[in-house]
């Protein structure tokens, strides 16, 4: 899908940075993995950075609306950045739904190995999606994630 011309270094950088939104919103899913591998200090550092943002309880919501209206709906921003921004927003929404479902599962199952496995799976899937998308953005290519990319193509106009 490289029909929109070459991407500048700035476009590649900004298209990569938007994936920080789902990464920081999904870092909590990795709590079990961080404990298993004794990396709680890294988890604490990442969450500490995220928690020090101003207006913390509303930061994700504010960033969501700013990205949606100032970037995705702005025709003056390059298609490459708008595409990756919308994709990051949709990945974040999928994470939100996973969080709700896992909270229900945690209540119904009351913890245990199954819940821990589900949290680990969501976190590793998030790392794979974010890593792949950032790599593709840095390379100047569109990251094609099944189902999500189709929804992005419907939302982002040329």
C-alpha cells in the first residue's frame, strides 16, 4: 500500500510514536510476566513515567480525542500518519475491550493460572502488534494487521 509516495523521516517518526498510546495503556497486562522474570523495577519505571503525566486519570481519553480530531480527521496531515494513528487508536480500543473481558473473567474464575495466561497472551500480542507496527512505520511501510487495518482503511480517507 505504498501508493502515497515516499515518507519523510518526520512522517516515519510521528507514525511510530503514536503506538506509545496502546503500549502504555496495555503495559498493565504484563504484570504477571514482569513478576515471573523479576522485572518489576522496569514495570514500575514504565508505569511511573505514565502516571506522572498531567491529568493522569484522563490522559488516555484526552490523547484519544486529540489524536482522533487533530490528526486522523485532519486532511492536511499525511495519509501515512493518519493511517498509523487510527490503527493505534483501534488497537487501544481492542485493549480496552480485552481489559473489560479479563476483569469479568477474573471475577468469574477468581484468579488462577487461566487468568494469568490470558493476561500474558494479551500482553505478548500487544508487544507483537506494537513492535511490528513501529518497525513497519520506521521502514516507511503500512502495517497490515488483519481486521484492524480493514477498519482503518474505512475510516481514513485519502
